[in-house]
């Protein structure tokens, strides 16, 4: 039973802000890598305890989010390069998709370091369903027939995951305290607006993640039909609203594909002419 873990950093317990903890130039970046990797290790341990036979960790953080020296020796690691396309390394040989260290999508109230792709995104929808980075990968997995079984990250991400992929096992490791409704802000101002959160102690977070991952694999073995996806019918249309960033004004992009969400997710943004 193969499991793919898509990991990020911003949803990790103990990652206190963006620039200091998840950017290579940040004063606490190395500590952030360790915190994120230890949460991934907890998930790896839980998946194997539940019956997984192989675990592939995909480092999905832009600056790099895994310290490979301390990664669980049973896991394999993939770091995307320029060739990376949705869904990163996932194929139908995997029994399940999981997320660790994941943050909520742009525009989410009570979320932490909130963004989709970057802080210039206001919202992204596919056929009217709002998604973030979690949803982009999960909907690709849906097309491939791979269930999304586990999601660990901030509490707002867990709510997002449970709504989009019912049946998924979630573990919340921190809770954002800042509201949203900030569509009028430019990217830099939005980036600075969503930095307050209450965190679990990292050791406690790892215990919960291990237990949740084990539970997710056991559930997958017993009742695989319990993991569900939204009912979306082709053609598929993606609408992205973007806020001002630097000298680039705000704009809306709209793209469609006749029959594939995967193909749609790999299309460049096409600006809507006003």
C-alpha cells in the first residue's frame, strides 16, 4: 500500500511567521525545516504502523521544506524541479494521498500565513468550487481515482479539507486568529496581515499526526469508499482572482478544459479582458 505525502511548511506547529521561518533568508529557516520534517516523520511512522508498505514524501514548499538528513529512513523523498506538473509524482499506483504542514487557501478567516500559491491570490475556483493548494492536488487525485485520506495543518485547513474531501482524517496543529475579507489589500499588505496564531507544542502535534495517519490508513483498508470527492462535471472552468502586487494591477483569469482537471491545473492564467 503506497501513500504519497504532499508536504508544505506554513501549516506546521511552531512555524510562527512567513519570512523568518519558511524563507531561505529567514533567521529561523533551519529550525523551520526541522519542525516541518519532524511532522512528516510522525505521519510516515503512523502510515507504516497502519499498514502502509511504501511512503513517498513530496517536498512541495517553494524554498524547500524538508531536512533530508533527519527524514525517516523508511521514506522516499522527491523534490520538484522545473519539470514539476500537477499532480506532483502521484499516479494510480498509490493507494492514498496525504498532506502535512498544509495551510488554508487564500481568503480564509481565522487562518495563518494564508495564501494560495503566493499572497497575490484572492481566490481560485473550479466550476464554482473554491480551492487552494490542497484542492488543486486533491482534485487531480480525484481524476486519477486516488482518495485523499489525511490532512494535517492549521485548523482552517482541516475545515477546508473536510468540506472538499469528506471522510478525510484531519489533525489541526494550530489555529489562526486573524479575520479575512481583505480583498482590497495588495499582496505585501495581505502577506503581513495573517500572522497571528495559537500553536500546539510541536511534540504534541507530532503525537496527534502519528495517530491520525495510522487511523487514516486503517480506515482506507477497511472502508475505502468512505473517502469522497465533490461531484464535478466537465467541462471544467478555473477562475482566479488576483490582487495587486508591485506594479502589476489586480486582475481576473479564466481558463477552461473540456474534460481534464489535471490539464486545467497545468494551464497558464489567461487574463480576462475588461
